[in-house]
C-alpha cells in the first residue's frame, strides 16, 4: 500500500499533468484560431519588406529590458546581502530561457534558485524579492491598464476583468508581505511557538531589513520604466511593418498592457498561442484587418522570442548545467525548503 506521503505526491503529480495538458490545449486552440484565415502565403511578402533596422532595434531594446530587471533585483537584495550584477543578469536570462522551453513558467523558480546558489542568498529571500518585483509590476500595470481604458477604444471586457482579478491578488499579497516587513516583532511573536518555522523567522527578519531600506522605494520607482521599456520592442516591430507603420505609440502601449496581463496566466512554453491571440485582440481595437493582425502576431512573437532563446541559451551554457538537471535541482531545493514545515506538523 502507498504511504500518505506517496499518495499525496502521486495526486499532486496527476493534477500538475492535467493542468499542463489543459493549458497546452488552450494554447493550441488559440494558435489554431490565429492561423485560420491568416493568409499565411502573404507573410513572406510582408517579411521581405520589413525594415530590418527597426527589427534590430526592437530585438536590442527587448534584451535591454531585462538588464534593467536584473539591476532592480540587485537593489532589492542589497539590504540583505550585496549580490553580483553579472550573476543576477545570468540568472534572469536563464530563467527567461526556461520560460520559453518549460511549462508553467518554471523559469521563475529557476532564476531564484540560481540567484541563491551563485550569490549565497537564502532561497526564501530570493523568492520573496522576486515576488516583491512582481507586486511592483502589478501595481504599475494596473495604472497602465487604467490609462488604456481611458485612452484606447473598446478594451475587451475580459481584459478589464482580468486586470481587476490581478489587482485584487496584488493587494492581498502586498498586505501579507507588508506585515512581515513592517511588523517584524508581531509576526515573529505569532510564529514563536512554531519552532519548525525557523527558516520563516529568518525570512521575516530579512524582509524587515528590505522594508526599512531606501532601496525598496527606489526599486518601486524604477519598476515603472521597466514596464514602459517593454513598449519599445513592440513599437519597433510596428514601425518595421510597412502595413502598420501608421499606428501610434498608443497601439504599442495598449498591446504591451494586454500582453502583460495575459502573461500572468500559466500558458504553454514561450506563451505560444496566447501571445498571438492577445496581439490580434489588441490590433483589432485599432481597426487593423484581422488577417494582417494575425500575420503580424507571428512576426512579433518571433522577434521577441528568438533573441531571448539565443541569449538565454548562451547564459545557460555558461552555467555548465543542462536545463533538465537545473530544473530538477531547483525543484528539489524547493521541496527541501518546505520539508521542515511538513515534518514539524507531523511531529506536533
């Protein structure tokens, strides 16, 4: 007979497989919709007439976005322990590469694992600071969504509803983190009897340092440029596309907001399918013909994804570890992190 632990692990594995299957099916359905009536034969003609200077600028600006991201992460970690910017940048690019080839955004965990390994930062702090980054991104994204609703025509209801759900999630998560940051003693008193939560005690103390550091507020401010910089590669591809170069910066801004909202939901590797679907939805708001919008979505995805794959692969190669090995080690580290809590509950 299976033990309770084995049964629980088996059940979790089945749920994970089912979830991956559902997300992949939805992504395939989105991609099928994009390819239907897209007149793919016209795509070659349009690619031949691309302005490749704008394409190069779009690729470069997209890669530079994550240099800014790595700088922000180093700032957040400074109160706990100064970390190497070079190591942080490599961890970010490896994580991005993992998101392109593995399901369920596994790169988010992998980048935190690498940050912990290379810079000797507790994994819990690496994960927490990455979560703080996402909270900042969510706050600014909500502000951008508000502007989009006011300025762009007919934003779909599902985008607005998705933004509301994300905003609620950001607020709830921010409250819990704020409690740990600013009410350290009260939080520790609450956990005082839970001796098996020793790693949480250390996490709360480190979060308290971050919460009382000027770097936290600086990181919050520079999260807005980080978000706005993501408009540049989209605008660059629009300008490169002769059939769309009359679109304004507002169209690129709207597309960035909708694509970022869509990326919150777990998808197939590389956001394939959903990325194209949301790009088409964005362009239809500005009166672009659906066939042209569908073909453009394929070009935009390639321009954004291919450089990330190349740079991410090079960053991974520098680690000297294969992706599947790195993924397995990151998962094992996460399991070991949670193990004290499990054993503590069983022994109580």
